[in-house]
C-alpha cells in the first residue's frame, strides 16, 4: 500500500479513471455497474492490494497471482482477462479494468494519487524561509523551512519548494513543479513546467573550464562560465545529479528528459527531448545527444560528441566518438575470473602486432598465388 488516501477522500473507480490522464488508452470496465460503487483509496501489488485498492497485471508470467487477489479492481489486457475467464469460475471478486497498456495506466493512476497526496500537505511560506522582496511567487506556491529564494527569481503557480532549497537570483521555475529538500539552483537557471528535482540536485554550477597559463609552469587560468542552464517541461532529475552551466551558451535539457541519481552533465551539453539516463552516467562538456536516447548506468561520454536520435547505449560503455546512426551500442568487456581476464587482456594487447603479422602472411600468400598462376600460364603456352 504505497499510496493511501483517507476513506472520505477516496474516489469512485469511474471518477478515478475520468480524472487520471489516460486519454488514448482505450480503457473499459468489464462490469460498468460497479464503477460508481467501488472506492479506490490507493494502489497495491496483486499480492498485497486490499479491497480499497487498485492493482495491475503487466507481466503475463504473473498470471497466477490473480488467484486470491483481494484488490477492488485489477488493470489487465483484454487477452489476459479472457484467459483468466476461460480458466476460472465463478467470476473474481475484483472488477477488471481492460487496457492494452496496463503498466502505463498504473503509472498514470499513481501520478493521480501522488498529486492528491501533495495537495494534502501544508502550504504557504514557512516563517524561516527567506524570500527576496522582488522575487515573484505565483498562486499556491509552497516554500519550506530554511529555503532561500533570491532576487528577481520567479516561481510558477502550484510549485513546491522543499526545505533548505537555495534558488539564486534571476532563476525561473515553471508551474506545478516539485523541488525536494536541498536543491540548489545557481543564478539564471530556467526550469519549465511540471519539473521534479530530487534532493541534492545542483543546476548551474561552473563547468570545468580552465586554460593553460604558461606564465606559471603547470598553472591554469579559470574560464568564467557565463552561460546558464535551461530545462524544458516535464523533466525529472534524480538525487545528487549535477548539470553545469555553459561557458558562453546555455546547457540545455529538452522536454521530457529523465535523469537518474548521481549523473553529471558537463557544460554546454544539449540533451534532446525524452532522452533518459540511468544512474552514474558521466557526460563531458559540449556533447549533443539527440531525442529519445536511452543511456545505461555508468556509461561515459567524451566531450564534443554528437549522438543521433534514438541511440541506445548499454551500461558501462565508454563512448569516445560520434554515433550518427540510431541503434544499440555496447562496449563493455565481459566479466571473467581475474586470471582469465588477465589472459584475455594480454591477447587484446597483442592484437596490433598480430594484425601486422597476419597481413604480411596474406600478402606473401597472394604473391605466391600470383607467381604460381604465372608459371601455370607459361606451362600451357
């Protein structure tokens, strides 16, 4: 029972389906007569959901968990419902909600419950928060304890700023966004609507920009980072992820980008719409990723690279050159016992000289073959 409303706030099944953003999913209820009587207070798994919760079946391999399910309703595909009916009599106690995309529908219903959970939290500006006089807070903005909102920063309607957040001057946060505790926005960061930033996110820190200074051997001169960070609508950024500001131009995250925990995005990167990255990815500066890319955990990207749209990179892969064609790319050396790995690594280290020897043998074989052909021709003349 991860989400649970008080009984008096629980919607009827019909109302829940109407208010959740499920347009286009083609949802139907097997027995519409119960849609106004069943009260849905939360969401649970097939094994744990109770008589006031809705559950879902997205993996047909878990079909047996429908037996004995105590949920008020279950979301499942029409073909899974037909298979269940063919194998069971009488009808189950739960109502069947039929949808071709049950996992997506579960996600959208979970969003509905989370919105109502947030709406039930205390609102307003906490007395310990510091808000600049010329900051603009639109309607229904909540600012938590010890948060700081600096000069000329604008917060959109319905946004929640968690405890200990620091929003520097000239920032913008779009409406209906959620900043969890201790998010830091440096000056001039722009965030679109419906963003979710988890604890410890830092947007707009200086990029790693230094120029060699020959006046002192080995010294470096700092390059002031004069750009900003621009984040589109419907972006979610995981805990302790950092996005550096640009040196001159802005670092940009497109609409719908999803970043997991502990990711580092370098300065002047551009991440295309709806690209998703798993934890611990590192992206060096001035890399451009296309739309709808999927990046596995701990993948690493050298700087000044270009990735096409619809590129999938497997976890742990080091990308050091452009990827200009959609597809899946993997560069992970397989795991092995250490002694076996040492032998394999030694062979890899010898590949260059082995290649030279092989090409020399091929050239010699071709020369001998050509000589034999010439001799055969002379013999036949």
